[in-house]
C-alpha cells in the first residue's frame, strides 16, 4: 500500500480510515450485523467462501463467521491499522492488505454490482437496504445484492 489512484483510496488509507476504526466497535454493532446478514442470507444454501471489500476491523466478518461457521472468509482492506485489528479479530481469515482496485482474485468468486454485466450466467436472488435510523438494528446505510450462478 502506498501510491493510490483515487482520492477515495487516500481517504480510507489515511486519517479517516483510522478514525473509522475507533467509531465502529462493540457488541451492539456485531449484533446488528448478525441480524442484517441473517436477512441477507435467508435464501442461500451451501455458501463456501465470502470475500468482503473494505472490511475495516472485521465486524461484518465476525457476524458472517457466526452465521456461516464452515465458510472460508477473506477480506480486502486498504487501511494498515484496520488490517492489524482485522487479523486480531478474525483468526481464520485471508487478508488482502490493498486497494480493491489492485485486487486480483486467486479463486473464482461471484461479486456484486457490475458482475451481472460481466457474467451472463448470474441472476439476482435478493437485494435490500439497511437504514441507519433503524430502531431495532441500527447500522450504516447499506445497499446489498445477492447474486446466484444459473
């Protein structure tokens, strides 16, 4: 990690990313993440691997490990301090300490968003939005898509 192509990369690799680590800790966030991912994953079966883009200290991965104890976990994280915490929090994870723009997968995986344009054998299984003012399970604003190979 060093030279970055975008302002966003510099932003997350630097002070904002460090401050984000401090703002996003605690069991309440993990509980919210478990509730969120239980909803996201309700229509899935046999998930073998998960790759998170921008994992920070691993709170999403911790929730996913709870719900998918047999799945292999991997994460891409640009912030060096977040990578250190991520490795402490998630012992059985493959960490890619780099920008998502520099990432080259070593395994074939199904990603979201533009993947449907790139691969014509994907279909949307489910999608949703989490709002930060949810009174039961507050979280960041999250838009998610679940894709399946057909």
